[in-house]
């Protein structure tokens, strides 16, 4: 039976984590469906997911794409699929347990009970809550978020966060074909666009734990994209007319 909520998990070579993360989501008291967007993982990630579909009929879905096409395009593919299939709440989450599945109900509650249009799992709204990251990476991420906040004017402390819940209306209002970035800056662009469309962004404190299994996809060039990309976002915003949140 379909639920009102779906968790999108993009994957590339996540065979060590994928079954465990799927079972963790389905083990929650609050029911969530799961959509895996796999970019042709050569390690057999998609085969593991398809093997689990018989056990989780109508709750576990997969879209297979050819080759690595970027995080942003994976999520946009998932957003379109989720809206087409009538989900009211659409989540972003990593496959590697850096985002704790137990926090999914808290993001859901921020939207359903707290009135958020976008609930953000935030590492920085209550101090710095990051585990097992090198200090240099923590500082880079933290000050990158400060920089983005300064340039964009968003009152969001964790501007690069990738653990989020969207109300369907947000994804229907944002013109997804106008989202430019495919990498790390995608997370900033989605928040900034939702902000410019008049939606309410709320941060929910989480503890972010660096992956234990598998290989990180993060590198310094990704942070560079985010730093320069935010200047482009601000410049483009002077010339773009954003669709606005419906009132009432």
C-alpha cells in the first residue's frame, strides 16, 4: 500500500550499504516508501535492490540510469517520478548512513506539524554536529555555509545540507528544468530557489556521521563548484521571475 511519503536515495557503487539502509527505512514506525536512483553502478547495487523488491512489494522502487549523470539530475529524476506518483512528502537522503534514517520522522513532523515547506536536516543549527570528519573538512563546510548565507540572504545555517523533506507543492512550483547545477551546488540551488519562491525553510538539528563503508564521492572541486556557483545563483536571481507559493 502506497504511503504519503517517499525517500529518494541516489546510488553509485553502494553495495555495502544499500540493503541495510533500505531495511532501516522500512523498519521505522512511520511508513515511508523508497525510490532508488542508480547511475549504472558496476558493483551490482541495482541487482541488490531488485532482489529486495519481492520482499517490499509496492514500497521499494528503482530507476536505473546509464552512467554517472550527477547528483542533481538523479534527484530531479526522482522528484519528477515522485510527483507523478502522487507523493505528498518527498525526501532526499544518502545511502551511506551519514544521514540517520531515524531522523526521517522528525523531518516529516517539521512539515506536517511545524508548518515547514522544506525541512532541512541541519548539521549547524545547534553548534557543529559532525562525526568522523577531518577538521579541515568540517571548517570548509561550515564556512562555506556562512558564505552562502551571506551572499544569498537565506536564514539557513546548513545551506549545503543534503538531508531534506519537501512538500509536493514546492517541487511542483520550482521549475525543475531551470535548475542548473548537477553536483554539490545543486543542494544550494534547490534551497535558494525554494526561498525565492516564498516557501518556508526550517532546520531540524541532526548529527551527521561520515560514512564507514564504501567510498566517498566528495572532493575539493565539488566545494569549488558550490563557492562559485552561489555567485551565479545570486546574479541569475536579478533577472529571473520565480513562481510563488500559493496562498490559502
